[in-house]
C-alpha cells in the first residue's frame, strides 16, 4: 500500500508503487510511473511522461518531468526516465527530452542531487554521481558514472563528462571533461590538475591502475609531444590497461575538444 497525504493530488492514470509516500501539497501527473518505496516530499511536482524506479527520495519542492526549456519544443510527447535509489534534495529540477535530442532524458541509479541542481532536456546521467548544490547541466549533456560535479558549476550543452571525473566548485566548462581527472575553472579558462588519486583510492581502484593513469596523464599533458603524438605514445605504453585505454579513447572521440 502507498500513503498519500490528503492535500496531495494524484491524477487518474498515475501508477504508484507499493510502499510509496506522497507528502503534503504534492502533484503527481497522469503519465507518471513511480516505483516501489519512493518518498515524494512536501510540495514536489512530478509530471509529464516520467518513469521512476524504486527507492527514490524527493526531499521537498522538487520539480521533475517538466517540459524542456527549449523554444523549439512544441508540446511533442517526450519523456524522462530515472533509475533506482537516487536522492533529490530541495528544489531540484529535471526536464524531459526533446524530439530533436532523441526524446528521452535519462538519469541512472544511486546518485545524489543536492539542493537547486538542474538537469536539462536530453541529458544522460550515469550511476553513482554526486551533484553538489546548484550544479547545472545544459541540454544534451552526458555525465559518466561515478563523477562529481562541484557546487555552482555549469556544463555547456553537448558536452561529455567522463566517468569518475571530478569537477571543482564554481566551474563553467564548455568542453568535454576528462575521466578520472580533476578539472576546475571559470568559463573559457578551465584547467586540469592531474588524476584524482585520492578519489580513486577511496573508490577502491588498485594502486597499479592509479599509477598507470598517472603515467598516461603525464605522457598526454606533461610531455613536450603534440597531443596526437602523446596519444599514440600513451596508447603504446598503457593501452592494455582498461582505464588508461578509456582515458585515451575519450580524447580521441571528443567532439567539442577537451578541457586541459
């Protein structure tokens, strides 16, 4: 059974999983599917075609599944899909997709979105991410799993953030953000500060993998080689290490260029 506060509005057609709690003054739209054991805190709004997994918590005043903030959007049917075990703190906003962006905005599982975070239309966010207060994604951004986006940071549209990336607070980044690397900076002035060694150690990465990543980083960014030459050399020396190979491939496949 689910508990719905008497002041909440749950439209006909909404599918609410067992064990959910819908708090005071909430609104749940007719196209919403809410998994088991979710908590929707006071004054939160979930609407549009939004599918949410199990054990998600919306603390209060969240606005989830709203139409994209895109002037080309004309009311086409698009959707938002959210996985399991996420926490959305106060005033978090997450929009649906657009037809031109594939129609779906997606968020994985096991993530924390602190107060006032915003995930715009057509974003794809992986698992186990942390968005600190006021972290913001423009449209069409991809964020790899286990990344951290610091407070008051903004990621430009169509950028890709690699897995296990660490973005320092107050950063405004307009290029792709390297996996495993610490990146900080103001608009147009983003800088990288080496492999996030402490973060990777805390996540249980083996010492030999971290050393391979550090050596790969040194070849790519601290040698006197051209980037294309450094990529070839790094691939030659460390291409057999899965994590290093991913870092190298990320650079090769970047469409916007990388923050460096």
